[in-house]
């Protein structure tokens, strides 16, 4: 089943309430995905020449100060973490490759959830309603965000196997559906230098888009390439530094609805998640067409 939500702010009023509204949307998808939940939020750009890392530790008592001290010794600056439940966000005075490699070598028990300039990814096993409270989503401000509630079908229930998946700079993907050719595609993408850390088919979808964007495709071109290269059925929601996109396979058997007002653009697996937004009663509402990319972008956050 799974549930997807997405919210793109077009006004300061929505940006100030982004986490609060995302939390309300996510809770509406509680019964579509009771195994785990996750969000990707775009906010607080890192300074030029720096990288924002979202890290996760399975041990709730993990000492994030050790990571801070190690990063400071390696790259300088004061990478004091913003800790949220089992995750911590660090801004590191280094490029993405160097910062990520350092963390993985020095702290193999720590998992890198995302790396980029503006993205932060939080995800954990358990009910989405509990996740929203545990991670204090309501106090997050930002430009846009995606969320996912998971009912595991193709892989086991773990934090790392939860959505969203990020396989490139500020890019993430959430997915409702199933890909049948993900094992072969994963091996092909590994030969192109794309890294994978789970058996989840959604991570392969994210890796495919990362590869296409790296090779110079626009987001729309990368999404249209899915029609030839991905076998299966899917509704994708994709986040980038500039905005978000929605794409469904040619059959479009997985549910999706979209809505837009002067203040926001939203998508969800069911309208009830959009109905909690201010002004939803007067929004333009539609079902995204099969095999058609929908992209909303604003000024880079």
C-alpha cells in the first residue's frame, strides 16, 4: 500500500508552518504504511563550500559529540549537530564526497541518510503518528518537503530500508508500487558509480534518477526515461534543491491526487491528507495523468 505526501510552499506563511502541515498530512497516511515513516525537508542552506549531512545511529545513546570533534579535526569549523531523535544534522566545511567518506570510515556504525546543500532526511520504524511526534516535525520550517509511510512488501522493516532514499546531492525519492527489474538495474548502476546500501527497489529508482541527472538529463527527461528503463508500477515523488516532482507509470494503478492554491502545491496518495491544509476547500484538485511529469520549482532555497 504505502502512503506518499508532498508539500511545496509558495508563500512565507506556508514555509513557516511546513513541518506542522507535513506532520498532519503524514498522520493521515498512518494506516497506509504502519511499518515505518520518513520525511525529506529542504531548508537552511549550507554555506558555499560546505555540505549538510544527515546521519543516523541505531543506538539512541550514541555520542554525537565524537562525530563533531572528528569532523572539526578533519575539516575545521564548528560542526555542532542539530539532533532530532536518532538523527543528527551536521554542516561540514568540506565537499560531499570527502565529508561522507570521513564519516563512513571513522564511524562505521553511523549511517548517512542524505548529503547536499539543503536536504535533511529523517526516517524510522514505527507508526507514522509516533514518528511525527518523536521527531518534532511541527517545529520545522522550510520551502518544501516529502513524506512516506511504508507497508513493507519487497524488503524487511528497517530504518535504512524506509523511505525517502537519497542517492545524490539534494535528490530524494519516495515510491508507492513495485519495480520488477531492480536487481539487474542495480548492478548496471553500480558500474556507473552509483552506491546502494539496501535491497529496497525504491533505492534503485532513486539511483536511476541520480545517474540520469548526473549525465546531464533534466528532471523531466530523467522521469520520462523511467518509462523505458524501469519495469513495474509506481507513483514517484521526487525532491530536489529547487522543488519537487510527481510521476506515475503508464498504467497508473497506484493512487495519487494533487492540489494547488496560491500558497501551496501538494500531492498525496489520498485526498484526506490534502484536506488538512489551509485553503484545501478552494484548491484546484486533479489526478496526475499516467506517464506525465509534474514539476514545481522555485528559487533555490
